[in-house]
C-alpha cells in the first residue's frame, strides 16, 4: 500500500484520526480515556501545538490540532501513540495502535466547524450517548460552556481567558511605583 500524502508545514489545522490495533475497543474504560487525555496534554505542552477539538472513542481517536512549534506533526503523533501504548497495551497484544493515521488539512473556518461537529457528534452517531454533552472524553463541554478539563482546548473561552490575564498583567505593570518611604498601596503619613 502506498504511503499517504502528508501536508505538513502548511500553517493550518489538521483533522487527525487513528485507530486502536485491529479496531479493538482498547479505549473503552474511563481509566484508559483518562490516561489518553493526560498524555495528550503532556505531549501538547512538549511540542507546543493547539488542540481545537478531540474525542476519545472506544476504538479510535479524532483530533483537530495545529502544527507543532517544535518538530513535525508526524513526530508528535508518534510520541503520543508510543507513550499511550506503553501505558495501556495489554501484554497479550503485540501493539496498541494501528500503524498509520488519517490526516486531513483544514484550511477554512467552515471546514473547522464541520470537523468539530463531526468530532463532537461521533459518540451520538455511534449510539454511545444521547447527546454530545453526555460523552466526557471530548472537547464538547469546553466549546459549549467553557468547562476546563485535563486537555487545554483552544476556543473563544480560552482566548477570552488569555485576554483577561493579559489585561490584568498590563494593569499590574502600569501602576506607578511607590514613592520613597511609601509602601505599595499606602500613602505617606
């Protein structure tokens, strides 16, 4: 089978899908999903990329991510898969993940929204839950209500929070320095 064409260093987001070995339901427990989320966040910080959306399904994962600041997207995914495999692979299996992954470059806002909807509706479409908010292993609750989870998700909520922090830092750094003999916030007597 020919290698799939990879579109990297395109300065766009990527819709990524990868599956458990032989599509086995190796991510069907809460502890496995939690380990995946913790590892995803750890790898996100190491390589400096943004996560716009994700869902952990029993036998596969969907991610909507930016290209990393450090290294290639393929290296990021390799690291993510290796670490989770080491932590989760049953001794009876030769591997945890399928070798390849699917990568679709996302160029437009319209396509970004389409992919986020697909990601968040996946558990509903598969009959795992009635509503997207009922599936705890996705970015849906963050996008819908600003809920903060293990994985830092890039959204309007995250942008607003960063803006508030930047404004608070600006206020702190623009206050005049106390005069000699005056403590900060207290006038001289």
